[in-house]
C-alpha cells in the first residue's frame, strides 16, 4: 500500500511510580501500557477500571485519561506512530482506550521491550514486529483494509518473519512452520519469504542465528557447546562449521579476537 511506510517507535521504557501518584493527560500518538507490577486505576470516556500485572491498556492518539496508582507499580510505556500519509486513518474504532488481557502478547511485548532497552542488535526490529503482531491480532477494534494490508508490505512482513525466527531460534524453523503460523500455504509462503527477505528462508535463519551467536560469544561466558544448543544445533561441530562458513573463522577464534569483524568489513554479517 502506498500510504503505509513503517512503524515509528516514539517511546519504549519501563517506569515506576509510588502509591498515590496521579496524572491526567493525553498523548499525540498510539500507545499501549503493559502493567508489569502493582495495581493502577484508569479512566477515560470509553473505559474505567483497575489494571493489575499482566494487563495491557491501548490508547488511540489524543485520548484523554486519568491514572491513579493504587499500589507501588511499574509500567512499560510503548508509544508509536504509523509513518503514512494519513496516520490516524490506519486504525479505526469508536472506543479510544481499550483494556486487553492477552498473556501471549504480554510476554512478547515485554521481552521485545527488554531487548530494545538493552540495545540488542535485533531489539528495534523485534519490538516493531511485536507491535505489528499485537495490533493485527487485536479483535476489540475495527481494523480497516489499510491495516490488514500491512501484512502485504515487504518491510512489515520481514519484521514479523524475523520475529518468529528469533522467538524459535533454538528450533528447526521451516517454510511449513512459518506457513502454519501465518495461515498461508507452504508454496505461497516460500515465494513470500524470498520476496520479503531477498534470500531463501534457510539463509535468513542462518544469518539470524549467526548474528545471535556472535553476541553470545562476545557478551557471555557460555561454552561453545552451550551456544550451539541454544541455537538449535545438535552438536558443537555442526555449529562451528556453520559459523566458520558464515564468518570465515571458528567461534573460538572470534571470541579471542573480538575486533575481527571490525577489521574485516567484507565479511558478511
């Protein structure tokens, strides 16, 4: 679609406040808060109720609300805009503040937010993927054809594909696995993945696994066989062979020479 270009994350952070804290305001962007601890009371024209750990509250732009902390509480604030010619037309709904209790999305959004905070190389793309997945699966608002067609946009498809691969990085992800998850036929999805990624699915999975292996080698003290297991390899030999094919050096050499990729810019990442 011509109008939609990207999801622009305006804010994603964990904030805590003490019992008795109160505020009333409105934001210019979309937002959803994940209640991670404690209990708060939310009120707007379309919703009034108590939220506890595990709940999610979704805002449309310019929604006026009141929030009272009934206990010491912490919330992950997530705010974003759609980069499009008509941002406020992407989502439609009469109720501008929605309460949701979706354990699946709670964990996905929280994990992605934590990776984003830690400046993980995949943090931004995984957070965008979690946003897109969350929005697409909300059944409590009317989603117009423009949002549904987001899944036909290459950039969003790639985000969601990468998100699924990363979530199942220790498994044997296949075209059939992805097709079942996204509700497409394997034949259709094979073409979709090649078009979205510019490379076969197997190459995309290997690239994501190798980049994650690079992080584990640099930032943890895990043994090579432990890293191999965490990435779904049956043994350290298979992992080391794949790593050397990708980066031209063994995992052990890379761990001992962390500037190798910096000094060899032609090596693919």
